[in-house]
C-alpha cells in the first residue's frame, strides 16, 4: 500500500489548493466549496457518522441476548471486513476526489445508469438512517428533559434534534468541521471514561466469559446465534465513506482522505470494542439478558454504576453522539444530493445544484436531507410498525451502495483500470477488492436472513423486501424520466479505452 505525497519540499497551502483545483478541473468540475476542513475534522466527520457509542448502546442488548458474550468477536470480524472496503474506497477517492462519494465514484468506474442506481439506493438509505438516528435519540433527550417517553415525546425530541443538526450544517464547512471535532472528542472521552469506570467499579466477570455463550441460541447450532449477534458489527462499521463525501472541502484530498478513512475504522472500531468489553464484563446477570428477563441491561448498568444524576450525564454524552452522527449523515446526504443535481441526474436538479456563496453549502440539498427524514419520523405517529419496517432498510441500503462501488471497482480492474491517485494498493489491489466484495455479500445475506419463523413472511423478509422495493422504484424512475442521460459530464473513464486505428474509425 503506497501513498504518494507531493514530492516538492515546502509546498505551500496555496500551491496545494491550486493543485487540488487543477485535479478537479481535469475531472470536469470547478468546485464552489471551500477547502476549510482539516484532516482531523475530516476524520471526525467519519468517526461521528460511524459513532461507536450510538451503535453499541443501541444494539448491545440485542447482540448479547442473541449470542452471549462471544458476540464481541463480531466487532473485530466486521471491522476487518469493512477495512477492506475502506481500502478500496481510498484508492477511488484518491483518483476521483469529487463531492458526493459513491455516486461520482460509480460514474467514473462503470457508467451513468449504474451510477444513478448506486446513488439512488444510497441516498434513500441515508435519509432513512438520518430518521432512525434522530428517532433513536428522541427517548434519550426526553429522559434528560424529564419527559414521559411516548410516541409523541419521541417525535418532538427527534424533530428538535433534526432541526439543530440542520442549523449546524447550514452554518457552513467550518462550523460542520468544528461540530464534528467536538462530537468526536465528547464521544471518545465519554466512551473511555464510562468504560474504565465500569471496569473499575462494576466488573463481575473475567476475560474467559468472552468464550462462554451462556446457552445463547438454545438447542440450535451456535453459528446461527453468533450470526444474529454479529449484526451489531455489521451495522456499526460504516461512516468512513463520509470522509470522501466532502472531498471538495478537504485540502490535498488524495492523501488526507484515505488516512481519515482508515483512522475511522481503527479508532472507531477500537472504541466500540472497548465499550462492548466493559459492558459485557460488567453485566452481573448475563443469563437474565439472554432469557429476556433484563431487556435494558445498559440502562440498568449505567444507573447502578453512576446513580441517577451520573446516568443522566452519561445519557447526555450519548445524546451528543447521536446529534453528531445525525450532523455527519446529513452532511453526507446533502453532498450526494448536490452531486446528483450538479450533474442534472434527478428531478429538481436546478434546485439541488444551487449553492450559497455566503455559506459555501448547497442549501436546497440540505433542506432535502432534513425534510425527507422529518416526514419519515412523523410517520411513526400513524404507525410505529411502519417506521420500523422503513428503518429496516437503512443499513442494508448502505451496504448495497457500498458493494455496488466495490463491484464497479473490481470490474474496472479486470478491464484494465490502474488506480492513479496519490494512494494506491499496488499488487494488493485485486485481492483486497475481491475480499471486500466477499465480505459485503456475506454481510448482506446475514442482514436479510429470516430469523422470526413465527412472524408473517413479509415481516420475516422485510429487509430483503425493502431493498427490492427501493431498487424497483429506482428502475421505474429510470425508465420514465431517464435522468441518467441528461448529463454530459465524464463517465466510465477509469477504464482505459482500447486503441482504434484511423482506418477502423473511418469504417
């Protein structure tokens, strides 16, 4: 794996910016964004999107109940799998540092139709994920404010968090960067403090417990129980791509963004494993969690360890993590929508591509990334069950978007693509690409696998059905509107074109 920094010694910031602008111009774009995002802010954006505290606190009880303490190993397995994906993305963004992430990457690696569908699936998944994050944060805010947790209070608190996230994004790249760094700092410090305090005061088990399933899975093969518990790792490790979504806001993106992506996996994964380890070793009655007697082990544990006041402080840190995650998701979604609009690839492009010269942000794209999630959240007033079904698509859709890019990269390699950015995997490129695709397919199968035989078939296959519906609607849209053909921007240019002689051209 090689990184190729600028070979000139003492390269000034202005020279870097000129080089970045020239590189972008060679790809057919002139950016309106300002490159105000520092390397650590870029990493923080990915970290807060990945948000180990949000992921672990949300899914820990489920994972422990399904697979017992060995569920923690899924965090390491999934972390390694997604690291392969991050390495593939690093090569792509280094060569094509264009705002919007998966859509422009798929466009350059494969073509317009494939890119349109990649962006469509990923954009819908981002909207759904934003709504799921703010809705999940609603009860935490309600608890802190002393409200009774209900559908109405959760909706109100979720909308408040969404509005706050939107305001922060509207204030521009510098404020977004500062919010990401603050969110990262609060989340990491909170994770370390909570973890060490639990290990020091509430530890009930030794490390040997990590190999004891406590009978999880019943009489079935433990592999199935571990696969179900492993969803905590599957759902946790995405967010690193957000570093590339803002590629036009980072100086020297070909070097800095690949580093930020890898740091997101390393540091975010380490934080998630540490918090999970502290929680597992501190849960006094693990069999009670597995049997369903204790369905809120995290709340029980935090109250016992910190008291009511201390638990509220911890909940405050968790709430900051949720807010930071929503901010990062919204930033990613808005840049993707803007990228679509800039290439005239969707209805409403003339609004989505509008840019605020004062704030250096795409205002209408940001509004879209607020309005659609708000509508989804408000839908829970009609049916919480419907909201659950919609949200079930969130992670699956993100994985589909990821794997479409990974597949496009593999196809391009086999057709002769040689990554030419400042970050290259060299001879490891092909095996890493294949490994990333295999991991992604296994993860998606695991997400779709039916685990509730007693439920109606449409509930048992809801993740798969939701994916088919979103892709089906995208195909229908493509047939009716054909937006993918409206743009004359470059596409399919990663793959070298075969030489055609003048004689054959004349024929």
